[in-house]
C-alpha cells in the first residue's frame, strides 16, 4: 500500500538534522524545508507551515 507522506522540518533543526536531510526517491513522498526554523516550524513560520499542510491535504492523490 502506498501512502502519500509529507516531511516538514526546519533547516536549523539540530534534533532531526534538517541541514543534512536527503529525501528518499519515492513519488508518494514530499518534503518541505523551512529556512527560518529549527525544530518548531509550525511556531516559527506559522503562515508558510499552514499553507504547506493545506496544499498537501487538498492535493494528495485519492
């Protein structure tokens, strides 16, 4: 079973190594790096975070 997934992280996230992360080659996988965030992009960049999440939820494959 394939399922769309979205990986969201901040470039400055020292916990999840956001500055060195490489996405897997999978067409059901998408990633968004937030350049002004650390571990909490939903708090540090709320508007682009919400826009990214809405775009993913509204446009994923059925």
